[in-house]
C-alpha cells in the first residue's frame, strides 16, 4: 500500500465516525467513505464524508462483501478500515483476515478481543496489573439474586451501579426503558433491573458495582495508540467536565479539558504493553475522593466517541495509523500529551451552566478566551458556504439546552 492515495473506510454514522473523518481531512485533505444501516445527524450534509446506507451491514458476510466491493472499485488506494461502534469494531476484528491485505485493519486479534470485550475479564486483568476499579460483583442468569443482592453479600451499600458486562451483545436485545448504565437505589430495584435485562434475552454476565460518589467532573478518559509491535506511542488524558444524561447516551463525554498525569498514564501503558495490544484503546476512569484513588471502569477496544479531543490536543488520530502502517513508523518514545485544550460537543454555555465543578468551568472559560476551545462538529471546511450543515449544527446545539434541563438539571 502507498501513502499517497489514502481512503478511510468507516463503519458507522455517529460523532465517532465524523471525528475520524475530520482527522483524516485535517491531516491529509482526503474524503472518507462510511457505511451504516442508517444515517444520523453527525454525518449528514458534510463535504468530508460520503455516507452509504447498507441495511444489513450488521451481518458479517454483508459487511465483508460491502468492503471488498468498495476495494475492487478503488484499486491502488490505501484503504483503512475503522469500526466506529462496538459492534462494527468487533466485526472488523473477527473478519480482519478476510479483508487483509486489501485493507489496513488496525485492531487486536479475535483471541485477545474475546477476553477484553467483557468487563468481568477486564477486571481480572486489573487485579493482575495493580489497576484499581470499583468494588464489583458479577451475576449470571443462574445467580440466586435473593442472596446476592443483600448489602452484606455485595460488600458495598446501595445505591449501586448495574451494567452489562458485554456492551456489544447487550444492545442486540432492545427493550423498553433500556439504558447504557443503571442506578439501583435498593435490593428490589436492582432485582427488577437485572430481571428486565435477562428477560430481553441478553445471555451474558451483569456487573454490580459500588457507586463512586461525585458528578461528571470526577471522570477521566484516557486514549492510547499502540503500534504494530504492541508498543504504546501516544497517550492523551482528558478531564471530563460534563457527560450526556439521556437514557441511551448516559456516560458519553460532551466536554473535556486535556491534562497530564504521568503516574496514572504509565500504569495503563504497562498494562497495554503487557497485553501486546495493537491499535487504539480508550479507558473510562473515575476519581474516588473517598480514598484519593483513580478507579477504572472499562477498556474500549477502539477509538471512543469523543476521540476528537485527542486530535484537538495535537495528537491527530489519523496520523498515528498512517505513520505506523504506511509511513516510516513512529518515534521510539511514548508521547504523553501535555497540551491543555477545551473540547466540547455541546454549546460552551451548556458546559458553563451544568459543569458542577466551578473551578473547572472557570478554567474552561479561560481556555475559550485564549482560543483553546475546540467544538467537535463545527469544522470550517465543512460549514463554509454549507447552509444545510450550519443549520443542522445550530439546531443540534440548541436542542442540548432542553436535554440537559430535562435529564440533568442545575445543582
């Protein structure tokens, strides 16, 4: 493959998809192509991304056929495949050998995926590596809930967090009231949630966790790139100011200030290199003020939805892939990003009003005043003389005021 004719081929249509396309356009001036089952706002009316609807794209054979047909029409191009959701990333990982050598598929292999895709297995790895995580109990469809859900048996008190161990599997079994993460205030409420999840047909483990106190501003997000040899080449840590609070968007970051914490980053670097991980990884972490520790929630085996915060901080996510697979390789040393910026996918005013850490909100204002605020979707090459895109982004931003008023509220 040659570097001069790069075509990113993305699976998905959300903010993650647009952010990857934007990174490639910023760095190389190329248009990306995306395939998905349906279009959504982030990838509409854009010049930098051509979206194509494939109704049965969630079928692995259809996905492979679609990508190989595209490759046949673009002989001589360097094609790079990205999965922008858990499902699509998993499909690329399990079918990568069917796509190579025509595509660069920058992911781990299926065997490592099977271990890391389940939160319960991730926590076992954390135990071995000295990475802290919230107190956790794992349940299965066969678990005796009456005994397990007592506070004495759990080892922590209510309210607790309830979430599926296998997120990609979970979303295949939709039901009314479905959420990404649940909070149970009592034993009875926890039992109802668990039975509702299993009643949908979901077959995997469910995680019960101690609820770490603190609002969104106690969260951190860490993104890392590991090269083909399993060496970590870049890490970018974000201090979350605000997350979404709609039922299906709960936990999605919508405002981040980048920062550096070398001891924390070094710990996760050692973890990734011990696994010989390849490609992008993303960790959700929360600061526990009860004992001044950081607790890991999960590893995502792909770029996160908010990956544009990494590009905005100077670590263009497209460049690392291209230099690793198509260029002369990456420098030996790991770059620990130390460029402080504000990234936001909602209007800055929403961030200022709803971020409950007032010191961080003030810092966000200072960064904005000095030109270090980076909106996720407002990209001038895509909005200049593009009224449809501009109108969509304006309404998208306006709607967030209503969403936060309904689902979050001000303190």
